[in-house]
C-alpha cells in the first residue's frame, strides 16, 4: 500500500484588502488547496494592514484550510497584526 505524504504550499496576500475581495480570496484558496492536498499552507501577510477586514480575510482563509484538512501558518505578520489576532482570539487558529 502506498503512503502519500501531504506537503506544504505557500501563498501571499497583499493589501489593502476590501470586503469585496473576501469571496475571491476564499475561492482561490479553496481551489489551491484542493489541487495541492497540502497539510500546511504558509501565508505571507507582510503586505497587509492590521485591520478588521484583514482579520476577516484571514479567518476565512483558516476556515477554507480547515475544510480541506489543512492549517494556515502566517509568515511576516507585523506586531500590530499579531496583536489584533490575539485580541480577537485567533492567535491559535492562525499561528506564525
């Protein structure tokens, strides 16, 4: 019996992010995850601001990943973004 190891993928999101961008981000990540079958998705967030829309986008990305048996790990998150994630109780959902 062959054992298939699941790998990782990396992607980046850039800002500013508007609410209108959220469904497209979600759909693109779902497609990427279904094609890759990755277990970990590294998301570069160095180009986004620390605001409620960014947090909403990241929460949706985490949901998309979870639905595909994957977890999101952030890369290059600013101190402000990390603090906002912690304030909103998402620091364990989106780890760095």
